[in-house]
C-alpha cells in the first residue's frame, strides 16, 4: 500500500526566531487533496550528564508553553550549520557549568512528527569537570544532582514529565544496567 502524500504547494505562514509554520497542500493516497500544518525547527540536542555512576545532572526551569517548572536534562537548539556534537558540548556547559571528557550519541528522535519535522539528538556525557554556568540572558536555570536510583520513582510520581528527559534517562538506565 502506498502511504506517501504528494506535495502540491507549500506556504510559509509565520517565521519566528525558534520556529516557523508552513501550510502544505497535499494529495493523499486516495487522490483527495487536504492541508497539513508543519512547524519547522532547525533541530536540537539533549544531554544526559552522568556525575559518576550514581548521579545525573538535571536542570529546573520554567516553561511558558506549559506554565510549569520542569525538571529536565540539559538541552538546546542547534545554531545554523552547527554540528550536533558541538551543540551538545556547548549546551551542557552553558546550562550546567560542566564540560564532559566524553560525549557519545544515544539516539535521535522526532519529537512530534504529526505536526513538526524537528529532530532531537540525545547524548550521554561522562567524565564531567566543573567549569562555570553560562546561561543565555533570558534563561533562569537551577542545576540539580539527582540520584540514579531516584529516576524511576520521579517519573512515576510525575516529578519528571518531559518526554525527551524520560526517553534519555530510560535509555541511560538501560545502558547502566548492562
């Protein structure tokens, strides 16, 4: 069965600093025409920073979109043309004040493929060394040291609600259990 849609036209509706919105007119497999709203984003990284084998560094910050303070793994948006590994190292130091002796990719994922083409690249950072936190002017971030043994219960108690954080932490726990 052919599931692919054919693009007829694409129109940019909004262009912002972080995201843009386009409306695509497409022909679906049965021949009908419909529209798809697509949020464009240049991609991002997230980092699971292990502090030894028993703790992970996390950040607390207010998220306007959900009107809540969330506990997350450090993350950030790629700069145009920036390599994902460079972005991961930069975001780790900016948000936590640590640099990693070793950063390796864990996985990449689409965050919401029903309406966005954003890809998030998740990394594991180890051999951390303290430097200086250097957040952007509009970022207010608290750094937390969370025990690995507390991760499952924090997810179950909804203290950790962010999808990228849950996926990154669960993948890390799986690796540590081997």
